[in-house]
C-alpha cells in the first residue's frame, strides 16, 4: 500500500529528532573536557550550554509560520544545514565566545524540526495514529538523549570532544540531505490519495490571523498552568540532564566520563519507555490526564528532593535507578501536555498554541543552566571540582522550582475523554 511510505518518512524525521536531542544534551558528558579546554568557569559553561535554548525557544512561533508558508520539508532541510554548520564551528572553537556563537547556530538550526515534523505527521497520519506516532517520536528523542550519554562518552574518549562534534555535524548534514531527497509534505505530492482527516482541496478553510491567534492563546487561562509546569520543570530537569548531571557524577562520585555517561543514559531510557507507556496509560487505563500528570510531578519532586538532601549518599545501582525513575516521571508532562494544549483551542490555531507552549521548557533551560553554574561558582571549586555541598545546595533550589511545577499541575484543567463525556452529558 502506498501509504506505507509514511513510515519511511517518519523514520527519516525521527532520525532528525534523535539528533535534536543529541545536540541538546551533549554538553553533559563533555562539559568537564570543554571547561578545561576552553578555560571557563561554571557560570560561563552554563551560558555556553544554554545558548542552544535561546534561539530554540524564540523560533517556536516562526517555526509554525515557516512550516505553513514555506513548507515543512524545505524548512527542516534549510535549518538543519545551519545546525550542521554550528556543530562544525563548535568543534573548531578555541574561545568561549566562539563556542557560544556556535551553540546559538546549533539551537537555531534544530529549532525547525519539531513543529514542522508535527505538521508533516498531521498530513500523513489519521488522528488516531497521529497520537501514537507522536509518542514514538518522543521515544526517539529519548534515544537521542541516550546517544548523547554512553556512546558520546566512548566516542569523545576515543577522538576527543572536538572530533565528536565533527562527526555529529557530518551526520546532521547527511540527514538534511536525506530529508530533502526523500520526504514530502503531503501524500498528494507522492501521488497518493488524500487522507480522510484532511479537507478537500477546494474546501474553504477558516483563517485566523497570526497575532489574533497568539492573543487567543495567551488570553486563555487554561494555557498558563501548563506553561508554568513546562517552565519550572525544565529549569531543573534540562539543567541536570543537559549539562550538570555529568559534572555532578564525576565531581561527587569520582566517576570517569564513560561511567557518568552510562548512568545518564538511564535518563534517556526513562524517556524512551516513559513517553509511550504514559501515553498508553492515559488512553486506556487512567481516565484523568490531570491526575496522572500531578502524580508524576509529585513523584519527580520527591525523587529530586532525595538527591538534594542525600547528594553524596547514593551507591551506583541507586544512581541508575534514580535517573531512570526521574526521567520516566517527567516524560508524563510532555505526553499529556501537548495532547491537552491542542484540545484547548480550535484546530485553526492548534499549531500556534503548540509553538507558544513549546517556548516555555526551553526558556526554563536557558535560565536554569547558567543559574546553576553561577550558584556552583558562588560556593567555589576545590581544584577543578565542585563539592558535594555545593551541588546539594544547588539541588535544594531546584526542589523549590519542582514544587512550583507540582502546584501548577494541580491547576491544570482536565481534557480527558471521560471529562469531555461528562461535560457533554451535563449540557444535554
């Protein structure tokens, strides 16, 4: 059947999304080497790593507009070439300022993958399959996080962090070329019939101007609890998984780069398993999305509190278990969040709503990574290492942010099928 080609398209776009997560989380494993090589402090290292997130967050609204006007395939290809150029520039950087600029270029390039990919999946998959494919895409993101842990640790141990960035730049360029040659925006471009969930070519489509759509989203009270869940949670989670988790394991537990990478890879595994599992649970087992979100947020808060108050008291098996469990729980916000946000708004502005909500986790990471580095610098390093007390104090600040994310999750409005059915019955 011709539509089997859509799974091939999904595989190519999934490979691009793997690289998005690799670029995002790679500094965690090579941070110590980069700090030594570039002779930088923790605060500057935090700015370097977070430089990825500023353009990524700012590009979420333009990503939707470009996907609509320029086409998602063309948008992904063009900007992914930018990401490859940024990776090459990072490999060649010999100053902190040059490395920061390179990370900005990487962030700009990979920012144009998620939203256009969602548009392509909407065109190629029926609604009931779209939700499932989104869960698989999140799992592939987790795999990208895994490649930025153990495999990157071994690769950088073999050819150095600069050589590793050159390799990933070449892979990014290869994927960009493959997307241009093999991916198409709609089934019609491949000569296939239109899907039932797509309007006929001659159908009148209601258009909502961009600024009016954005205004409708930000004026909706139900939007803001989700925004706070994403923002406050990412201040902690993306700061740990994307940068400071690796140095923490190496400084406090005396691990090698490959040992730290092996433990951090459990966070990727937690996302890979957690995203599709929680997606299935919310659809088939638990009738309330809000309850499963709040439960996950509470467990994540408790787990991070354990790390904050017993920072140097974990053994190696417990560190493996902690990383997997924490990542498994926080994946629930991603799975439930994007599904809920789409249902708050008309289809005509669903893309705008998704782009706006997608700003907040990366804004959180952009704040959290340098903030944690600045806080660690305040305590001072012993030689070239931060102490367990410094990490413990920084993690306790993180607990406060996660407490805020949990409170925000309690304010989220329900969008589950059971809730919709009860609302319909009440009105009839």
